């Protein structure tokens, strides 16, 4: 549908050039009619494509936890707890203090 809109825009532009070079009012009105038809077609295309794209807020499956790409959303609390646990576990492996390894 967008290709037809682009073709109508090209025809409208060509009719505008013809209307300007010949000075004929009929070609100018034809240009306006073609451009209005293209604008209406573009508006219809935009509105139908907006309805076809699902919103991110709409759940795809029964629960809202999974997205349309199959990934499961996690809460921020579990990710911060996992990061804190990982830092506690790895702290002994990396020397423990910023000044260097412990000498005790």
C-alpha cells in the first residue's frame, strides 16, 4: 500500500510540473486530487498498521511475565540478590581488600 502511495505522490508531482509549465488550471486540480488520494491512502495504511502491531503492555500468553520473544521477565530484587551473592562468593578469591592480598 505504501508503494501505491509513493506512485501517487510521483504522479502528483508530475502533474504539478505540467500544471506550472502549461499554466492550465485543470492539471493543477488533477494534481490536488491525486495528492489528496495519496494522503488518504497513507493515513489508512498508517492506521491499519498501528492496529496490526501488538502493544508491549498486552500479554501474549495467559500470564504477563513472558514477552512475545519467549524471554521471561525477572524482578529487580532477585537480580540484585544474585549479584550480592556473587560478590560475596568471589570476594575471597580476589584478595578481599583493595590494597592487595590479606597477609593474616
